[in-house]
């Protein structure tokens, strides 16, 4: 009777492991199943087989699986803060792009490992495959060699309020349009602080940044000169072309179902 009950439990655990959406939970359940199988062998008077199953099935195999998903079971995201597209909210992330990344993680059965970085760090992290993708405040140029999925159209503009120097964020598409004598800043907050202190006569920004400046009451009397059309995008490491295609399919499906416009309205 005990052997039958343990056998049914082992079968149930095997089914449970195969139906887990997260690989880590599936591996954990498989480890427990190996222990139950060891108990089955022990109840059948085969202690040597039971010991082997416990040592190999639970110990070694589980360890190997954990090593395997250490990389493949996660999507490492290099995130550049950009409300309302992608921004930290407590210990978690939020925003329009975060909704897409969550769908990407669920679709590929991989957990999201988000790491907040500066814009000028993105190229190095992707080129070395230290990150699988980068998202947030990213308006890439056509010269950037990484696979990409465009998320939201925007425009690069020059905003001037006086004749002082113009600033932009280092490593950004906007910095490519910076006039001679302009100043580069490591992050948006530093650029905005310089504008508030009157150290700059203007800035090269995208429309989302311009929206934020207007909402904060900055540069409302400034002149705005369009410099070129662009788009916010998610960039991928060179070996993550398939992941880029998957995100492209997710965005396409959201558009077909009419859910994309609802997401944009919710955050923008």
C-alpha cells in the first residue's frame, strides 16, 4: 500500500513539474520527486538503488539543472530609468515597457533580472552579453549594431531658452545632435538640475523628456526646434535575435487585439 501511494505521488509530482511555468519551480518539484522515487525503491527492498537515486537524481541532477538555468532561466535586463516607460517602484519596476517585458518573460518561461544602469553603459553590457536586452530611456541611432524592437515613436528636439550652452545625456541619441560646445550629463536628473540652476541655455531631448519638462513647469517659454524623428526601442545582445523576434511578435499580437493602444493610454 505504501509503495502504491508513493508511486502515485511520484507520478503526480512529475506531472506538476512539467506544468510549471517557471523553470526554477519545475526543477524544485523534480528534486522532490527524486526523493519520493528513492522512498519507492527503499520500500521495494532496494536500498542501494534508493541511495543512488537520492544522490544522483536529487543531488547531482538538480545541481546540474540549476547551473543550466542560471543563465538560460533568466532574462538579464539593463534598464535605463525613463518614467513612464520604465522606472523603479520600490523594489520592483513599472511602466509601459515593463508590461511588455513581463509578457516576454512569461512567454519564454524565463525570470526577469532587472539591473538599473546609465545610458552610456548599455552598449558595453550588450556587446559582452552581460545583459540579454536593454530597455527604458533608449532612442538608438541607426548606427547601433544591436537587434532592436521599436516600441514608441518620438522626435529629437532642441529646446532653447537663452544663448547659454546646450546639454544632453551622454551615450544617448540626443547627444548625437548636440551643438559644438555642448555639455554631456550622465543621467536625466543631472541635466534637469543644470537647467534649473540656469547653467544651460537649453537641451537636446526627445518628446517624452520635453513632456516631462513642460509638466514640471520648465522651459515653457523656450523655443523648440525639431531635429529628427526617432523611436524608443528595446535593444538586444547580438546572440539574442530569437528573443527580439519573440518580443516583436508579442507587440504585434497586442496591436492586433487592440490592447496596445490601451497600454499606451494607461501610461502616457
